[in-house]
């Protein structure tokens, strides 16, 4: 079961303790956190966030967790992409009586350093994890949520083959500007992914895409 995936331009690999500096820069950047919450201090990333990411490798089924996304040729960090058991706010209705989320479902997520935005990396990583979910992990579906106003994130989900399921209003611990527009849930089922094969055409485009500048 791979926990290391090569895409056209990236290596998606396990996080290590050596990833702390760029991870703190990522989660501490106001632009990155615009649709997520307040920037997180580096001390908290060191004490809680990174240890929790590393613990996932012990506690989750193999092949799930956070993947550091680094440039394939240089190893330069770009950010992370993740495939984990769904736990985002709103994915299960309150007081749901059914098993929620159902078994065989994983949640897709991603967060990139601003210097890597706009080069197709998030799309490339998302497509790779959707493929990983349905081929290596044999999952039934992949879900994701984002703020309604997070158009870049929604576009990544579209391009990775996920479809809009619903818009919903969730209660968040703190107000984020634009929260009144709600959040959106996206999903793709394995059967739809196998049928569409949209990922095949997408891979070719990604391989000819740009590289990180500077
Ligand atoms: C969301 C994010 C991962 C996108 O990364 P990215 O590498 O720039 O995405 P891609 O280059 O693969 O392109 C995504 C698509 O969104 C489009 N896009 C980018 N910014 C946009 C914006 N502000 N409005 C509308 N579309 C936008 C791009 O043009 C591209 O579509 P196209 O290929 O049809 O032109 C990145 O902006 C990010 O890390 N944001 C902060 C963290 C975050 O919000 N994560 C999601 C939380 S749910």
C-alpha cells in the first residue's frame, strides 16, 4: 500500500519532523487561512498539529493521512494534500441515526504555500489522491467540503471529478468573513470515477503544466 505517490511533477510522501518549518509557515499564513480560520502560531504546529499528523500514520488504515507535497525533482515543499476519514464540520447531520459518514468514505483536503498557487499543483495532487482512493484503497467514495466563496478550492474539486452535493450552513467556532454564504459539500463515487475516466485526460494536462517559480 503506497504512502508515497509520484504525480507528473510532485512526490506525495509521509510528513516527518523535518517538515515543521514550512508547515508552520503554511498554517501561519493569513492568505492560506482565509477560508479556514485564524493563522496558527508555530509553537502550536510544533506541539500539536505535526504530532497529530504523524500519529495518523500509526492510527489510520495504511494509505490514509496527510501527504507532504514536494517538487519531484528538487524536493522543494509545496504544501500538503490529505485523504482521511471524514471529520469536517457539516459532513454528518447533527443527531444522525445512521452510521455517518458511512464506511468506505474518505475526505479529500489540500493546503499549498502561496508561491505554489496557480500552477495546477492542487489539481494534480487531488486527482492523484482520488485515484489512490479508488485503486489502492478500494474506497466507495471521496467527499470534500469548502466555504462557498472558496472558488479556487471548488475549482480544484471540479477538476478532480467531484460534483456539488449541497450547500449548507454550519456552526463554526469563530466567524470567517463570508461564512453567511455557507459551505459546500462535494463528492465522487468510485463507480462514477471509473465511468468518467476524466482523470486520464487530466493527467496529460498536468504533466505539461508549469513549475514552481523562484
Ligand atoms: C485552494 C488551493 C489549494 C488551490 O491551489 P492551486 O495550486 O492554486 O490550484 P490549481 O493551480 O490546481 O488551480 C485551481 C483552479 O482554480 C482556479 N482558481 C485559482 N484561484 C481562483 C480564484 N481566486 N477564483 C476562481 N478560480 C480560481 C484556477 O484558475 C484553476 O482553474 P483553471 O485550471 O480552470 O484555470 C490554494 O489556493 C490553497 O492552498 N489555498 C489555501 C488553502 C485552502 O483554502 N484550502 C482549501 C480549504 S477547503
